C-alpha cells in the first residue's frame, strides 16, 4: 500500500492539533485519504502530545507506527519520537543548537534521516510576526516537504482567517512564503544530509469531495438524523467532544442540550424525555456509565426506550482518561442489576457513527428497552476521510407506539404490561394521551403497573420481558464478513490502489486461509493490515456490530472452513471471545490482545498476524 505519515509532537497548548488539522484539510482537498490520530496526556497545558496524519490515495482507516516526517515543536519531541522516523525520513524542529546523544545521532545517520532546524523565532522577528504565527510557518515548511503548492495553502488560510481581517491574512501569507523559501534554500544548498521532498502517491480525484470528520461529529449528525430532540450529558473524556458538537449545533437543530450536574441526573433526564415520547440520548465514559446503571435497570423494568452512549477509555478507576481501550464490553452487557432485555451496539468508524444512531433509537422504541451504543477514544477523536452520508437511507421506526386517537380509546390499562404478549412487546402510549392510565414504577408490577409481589406474577413478568430478547436476537443481522478481492493479484498490482480499496461484503462463507474476528475501532487497522498481508492467501474479517444479544451461527460456519481464526481486541481478557464462548461454547484460542491505551497500528498488526498462533501482545 502506498502511504505517507506525518507526525507533529509538542506540549499541549503549542498548536499541535492546529498544524495537523490544516495539513489534513489541504491534503484531503488535493485528493488524498487522510486518517488522523491524536495522543495527549490528561493535562490542559504541558505534557507531551502528538497529532499523526496517515495519507494515501486509497481509503485507509488506521495509522502506522513509523512516520516519514516528524515535526518536533520542543526538545521533548526530539528525545521521545526521533526513533519513530522511517529510513530516509525527515525531522524538522525548532530547538536552537540541538544535538542528539551520540547513539541516537549515529542511528539517524545510518538510516539517512535528515534533521532540519527551522529557525522560527528568527524568521518571525524578521517579518515582525507574533509567536502564534509560528504554527503557520511550520505548516508551510511541511507543505513544501510534501511537494505541495503554496497557493493551495494560501486558499485555505484566506478561507479560515478572512473574517478576521486582511492584515492577518497577509501576515499568514508572509509566513507561508518564508517557510517555502526556507525549505527551497535548504534543499538547494546541498544540506549535510540531502533533503528530498517526501513523494506522495498520485492524487485520487474521487476523494476531493469527501468530508473530513471526527467520529464524534459523525455521531452527532447521526443523532440529529435519527430524530434526537434532547441530549443530556456530563463532560467526561472521550464522550465530551460529542456533547460539545451537539451543543454547538443547538441553535441550528432546535435540539435541547443540557449539561447535567452529574451522570445520574443526565441518565434520568434522558429517560424522562424518552418516556414522554421525545427521542433522547445521553453519553458518558466508563466511570460515568457506572453511575448510570441503576437508571439502565429502571428502564428495563418499566420497559422504557432509552439510549446510552458509552465512550470507552482504559480503566479501572480514572485509569488512562485520555487514551483508548475496549475494556467495557462486559460492563455494557452485564451492567445494572436484574435480568432484562437490552441491546449493545458498537460503532467502528465515522460511517457507523452516522448510520447506527438512528438504528439505536429504532431498536430502543421497537423493543421498549435500553440500547447501549459503544464507541471509544480512537473513534471519538479520530479524523476520517468520509464519503457523504446517505440521508435518505434512514427510516424512523417507532414500534408499537400508539398515537391514533381511535386506537387510543380502545386501550385498557392492563394492555401496557400484559404478560400474555407473544413477543413481550406491549402497546405503548404517552402520558397525557386520551387513553386508559397505568402505573410505571421500579417495583415488580402486574399488567396495569400496580405493585404485585406474588410468585406467579413475578415469573410471568420476567418471562414477558425476556421474550423481547429472543425477538430482538431474531431481528438483528449476523456479523459482517469482509473479504479482500485483491488477495491473489499478481505482484505488479499489489501496490497503491490495486492493493487497497478492494474490500467487499461477502455473502457466502467460502474457505479462508485466515479469518480475523473483532469489533469496534479495530476494524480500520485490521482491514488495512489484511489488504497488504499475504497476497497469496485468502483472508477475511468477521466484524461484530451487534454485540448483545450475540449471534454466532455464521462464525461457527466460517471457523469450520477457515484454516486459522484469530481474535483481535484492545483489552486484556479478549472480552468478545468471552461473550462468544458464553453464548455458544466456541473458544477462539489464537488471540492478539492490546491493552496499553493505544490502538492497533496497521503495520504492527500485520506483523502480529504473521506470527505463530498464540495469545500475543504488542
């Protein structure tokens, strides 16, 4: 696969993200697929952070461990990240009189890595520019090293800063010119380690019209498209970007957005809104979801539709609050006391974030039960190059909600929780409707909602609620099998667009040399790794979107035909594997598990998949 990686490192507050975002926007508009990945410590200022862009003419959804260009905004980045630069790569930094330790210097020279000092402070003094303009100077230098046209960068600058006045625009233009001139002068002067611009693959014009969007932004748009009219939350990374996006769009959408005083209140507000017939959602991370679980259970017994968004980060406790993980699957499936039907869904990329939010509301209302939508930091803050969303595909389904006046008058109080309901799904009507009344409460109740603690009633109501689980399981689709069409291409066709972008959804369960099973944000790295892994092999990726109730029939069929099956997860126990084994007895023993707060990188995963079968950790 032809791809280039750029990494900006420095202290939080130095503009690491802004440099990456400007480069991402310009490269996408030039016809490249860009995937953005952020790392940062749980500090407002200071601490070490990075923004990595992986760039290709093909669709990619993950990062590599090594980069072609490293931009270090302080000396800590030079110490920590210099070893991540590929052979013949470039390090550009702003630390005067910097010298690497002798062993690091020898390694960089051996690998032909160019180390280039950009005298940002001196250049800004020359043009009488403020320190904040140093980021634009850095962007222009990187832009030149990528062989891009300065005029394209100037168009972006005018678009972004024109509303702030022509003087600021022109000062940014001067920074761009100075940065471009500096790189050209260095290249032309015969630097100690000759600099060659990093060659990007030919642009792909089809990508120009794509969007650049984070998972949180896509999820927010999915909420809006799904008819959400109320969102309540309490800030907690990595759920906070969703709350911020929804709040910023409040005036445009007319949605009511509330920052509650705590997660319990947010969950209760969402539940009340759903009970009144308004589509509503709440979002949090693992620690906040712990507080919400009593409300999850309440919605289970009153059979109230509810949507909880669980944005995962490493635990236990505060854990690694600004890093990523998939350690909350068992929490989502087993949270809240008692037994009741629930649905657990996981998004995997920006497309899922948009498509699955309307479906979460549909399932919640159709089955009158809690739905937990799982995401994680890698998705929530990842930057995706995304085709425009199909807004006509979504259909809103409200299940057995009775609103017709004639039908409302026919309802009886005992219709609400009648245990004789075949699939466990009763008619539902809203408070204040011209219909019979019933009681909705957290105590075990009879058909009308009145407290009833008799053994016969308790068993009947439990059986009623659990029948919804069987109905839900029948309705949910099997996991999706992705196969690589290009797996047996001749060697000359294995690079660039021919070796990537040939994924297809497989409807038949053919024999495979390698079957990978996983869920969530691992999808991007798995597909990128498999697209260039073992072209002589037939490979497939079985992706689980609906995690509970879980379906395993197709997995069993595929495993019987596959020569090797590997489970890939970002947790220490292989939680999807545990759920599969609990539901079916299938035990996937060949596992690749990662739990250091970082996602899988595609080259790392490719190497791990090539290793001998075992339980392996990066």
